[in-house]
C-alpha cells in the first residue's frame, strides 16, 4: 500500500465525517516515532513512500494519487529539458493533475509551501483556499523548536475550523530532523499533536495524519563524495540528480555501461547500483545510472546533514498513516 492511496482514503473520510476532515501532513516523520507518539489514534497503519523517498516526489503522489512516471517529478533534482531543475525551488514542467485538495475545495495552511513560487507548490495547492502563512523568519524559528511549531499549527487550525469542512496543513519537522535527528523535542511535539487530534475528534472531526518519508542517520565519507564528483566531471553530460540517498547520473551515451561499472566499484558496499527503469523512475528526467545508499557512508549531496532520506531502507520508506475519530 502506497502514498498513492491517500486521495481515495481522504475522499472516503469526507463522505463519512461528521463535521469534516483535518489532515496533518507531517514532513519527515518516521513511522516508528509516529507509533510511539500518536497513541490515541483510532487506527494507525503503514504505507510505502515513493522511490526516491523525498518530499518533491512524495507529496505530489500523496495529493494526486499518481506515481512519478505520471507526474514526472522523480526527485529533488532531475533533467527538465536540456539541463537540471530543482523541483521545489525551480520551475519544472509538471502535468496538470487535479489533487484531492482541489477537487474538494480544501482550506490549506501551507506554511513554508506558501512561500514557494515554483510550479511544484502551484501543482500541490492549486484551487485551494489559503490561510496566510507566517513570515519566513517565524517559520524558521518554529522549525528549530518542534513543540512551538505544533502550537502554531494548532492555533491556525483552531481559527479556521468554524468556516471549513476540509482542512489540510503542512507540519514541517523535516528541517529539524535533518539537523538533530528524532530527538526528544520531536517526540514531545508529536505527543502534543496527538492530544489536539483527540480533542478535534471529540468535537466531531475526523483527523488524518501522515508523513511523506522518514530519515536515517548519515555519516558521508569525504573520499566517496570526492569520487562521485569526479565521475560527474569526467563521464557525464550534465550534473548529477536525485534526492539525498538516491542519486543518478547522466553519462555520455557511449560510456553508460562503463559508468555503471565504475559507480559500482567506486561506491562498493556503501551503495547498490541500478538502471533507472528497474526502479520505475521516468526517463529522461532521471539519469539511467542510479546509486542507492546501503550505508551511512553514502555520498549525499549535502554532507553537513546529520540525518537524510531518499533511499530505500525501511526507516525511510515506511510512512505512518493515522486516523482519529470520535467514539460513537
């Protein structure tokens, strides 16, 4: 069961809800932390994230119900035309796909997403009623303090509840986890979110919470980072793409097989190497040679991060899906 099931699940919830449906879209939360903190949920299950397990791909799939080979956003950085595009900050060409939010006239507290001007955020939020986002500096301060973040999300939702039937809010713990892992503040924030979800359920709301991916601890090997960059310089027509712990290359056509072998030899036990088609990645957006992390030593694009995602490990791929409903 995958993130592509979320639109149909939300539509079923809307049909049966008393007052309406609240969706807590928690970026970067692992399934294990959710199970430890969403203790009063009526039901909790596990879905599978996308490949790669990254926000750019996963949120589009979660809201449109289609995989990457349909929405054509296979990762954070990929080929779009003759060069590379950053999915979240840039202006990639994305098919006009209706989202569950658009179909049902959702009220959205998009928060950080509301400050993005590229086509990715437009594809997610098109047709929704927007709750104005706080200024960037306030969102940054909240991202550093997950309990404060939850308090502000809850306050915005409480204000919006009287005038809406379908509310969706972005809850960004991802930035904090990249820097600090799943520390005590993340657990505390999710316990508080659980308490408020129970409160809303008692008022007649159906509350749904899910994430897009989890994260794992990383310790990238500087030598492997340098070796990856050397392969890009020497063998490829454009820079590398991908997302975190899944990265791909665009080799010169005559060097494809040689590059595949060179990547496998260079990365050794830190990665597995695949052809893009074997992972269901659309081409030419994704490069044909794909490396997936198999150890913390994998050369991620941002070696300063302490936790990362994008790979295929259970902790990255398993996605929590929880529902709170009033006891009848």
